[in-house]
C-alpha cells in the first residue's frame, strides 16, 4: 500500500508585536514587525535606501529576522518574544473591536520575496475583521495573484497601501483604485503642494513635519477610499539614497 506523500509544511514568518508602540511617529498604537525575508526583491530601497534598517528599529528588525518564528531573541539587554504567523493572527483577533493598529513598521506582506503568501494574508485579514488595521506593501502588482490578493484584503477591511517609489509610479498604482503612498525627495518639507504627472494630489504625511501629529492621531493611511495619495519625504540615515530613488 502506497503512502501518501507528506504535505509540504507552510512557510512561517517571525513577527514581533507591541501592544503600545513607543515609535514617536506611530504613536501609542499596537504595531507589528515582520522578518525581512518578506521584503520583495524588486524594492529599489532594499539595498541601501530602507529607513527601517537603521537606528533602534533596525536593530530590532535584524534580530527578529535571524530568529525562528515563535522563539525569543535578544534585543539589547532584553529578550523579546517572536510569534508564529498563527500566533500573531490570534493576537490581532483578540484586539478590541474598532482598534486601529499598524502592521509592519518594518517588513512586508507574508510571502518570501516578490510573491504574496495568499493563504497567510487571508488568515490575517480574517483576524482583522472588526478592527482597523492598515499597512504598506512594495510587493509588485505585476506578479500573478498579488493585485487580486491585495484588492480582496482591502475590500474586507484590511487597508494595504501600495507603495510607489516615484510620482510616475504612484500614478500607475493609483490607477488600480487601491490606496497608494509614495516616497518623496527629502527636499520636500512641510505642507507643500505636490502632484503626480497625471495631476493626482499628494498629501505630505503630517507626522513628518508636525510634532503634534502621529499615526495614532492622523489615521489617513487607514482610509481605503481616500481621494489623495500620501507622500513620505525620504528620511532617516538612508535618506540620501531613498531621495535619489524618489527623484527617479
């Protein structure tokens, strides 16, 4: 009697979760971080322009990315718990109804490299129902299944912002009808008028120029049907490289 071949074990992703963020730009919201293997190879910021690779967030992200999902890891003098994807989804499902939370202060949607792990994403979307989670993704929408998976997630209440690296690319992504954000050159400062080549309005993230504004008080990126693109001027230790990408 032939044995059935063993089922391939699903890929897991190490995630850290903080119930009350101490990130000054995010504000006191629940926030997650996912291992860097989820970042797409096509992201032009991956090599040198990624702000999340630096400072204290970079230290956390590097340690998390070297950790097996579900184990603890050293972060400074402390040990931090990482979670498997299933455990992470359970934490989100346990949040009070209506809670705003930000997925991925670093990392991308589940799935190694360019392709989205649609099963894992569906599990997170299900856990988020009744809650107000949002995130950003550089996963290329040209990969088969990626655009449909993101559109389905947004329709089900989990807001995924498509991340553009130039104003021209922002036009392409915004044409899908999905919420879009874009990296701006570091020379963009304050509440200045910015438009894409096609004339779409770009609102500069107020948390980048106002000390009294955070993700917790703004929440613009959590609005799926907003009429504007949100722009983030290149910042952090890698701002020069990110600014060159944004300038095309």
